[in-house]
C-alpha cells in the first residue's frame, strides 16, 4: 500500500498536467476499495418487537392521530403536534417512525391506506357524537388527550 500512496500523488499531478484528471482518478479506485473494506460494519437491525410492544405502538399512533384530527377539524390547529412528539419518541427509543409503524404494523401494510382509514373512522365517530360541539360536550377532547398521554408514558417506560 505505501508504494501506491507515494506514487499516487505524482500520477495525479501528471494526469492533471496532461488534462486527463479522470485517468488519474481511476488510479484511486484500488486505494478507495481498500479503505471501504476497513469501514465499520453497520449496526445490527433493531430486534423484532414483541406482541405487546407492537400493540402499544399501534395504539399510540392511533391515539396521536385522533388527537391531531380532532384539533385540525374542531380547533383549526393543523400542527400535528401529537404525531410529531410520538415520532420523536419512537425514533429515539426504537429507531422507528410513525409512518414505519403504519407501514409495518397496521393491517393495511401501507401508511397511506392506514391514514385514510383512521381519518374516515374518526370522522364517522365525530359525526356520531354530533360534530365538534357534541364531541366537546361529551368530553371527547379530554378523553383523547388522556389516552394519548397514558400511551406516551407507557412507551417512555419501555426499555
């Protein structure tokens, strides 16, 4: 390896002088290949989640989505804050995202179809409660918020 390293800069200089920079770079290929073999191996994949953790994550995604849908529909708050907070927690604890949970753990196996189903189910539930005024009188915002907070605390307690 040292003879290549010593000869390489001169070869690159000569290639540049002649206007053949790419030919000089082709001399780098063996050296770069050797360096790539020394690179650390990627970390092992996250171990599969057990059934109770899977159910907890699905329930938390549903709860966060429902709170955000209520806030978007009845309070004109489009921030999606609960889903964002859950996303941060999932990323730090499990190296997962909400979309990955919807893709892998929801029955639809597609985050778009899962989001559509959650939205349709929530809007039907909101309509059955009498719209936003009826849901507010029935205590839906507090119920949704309490459920979300309880699930977040459970996830935080997981190892």
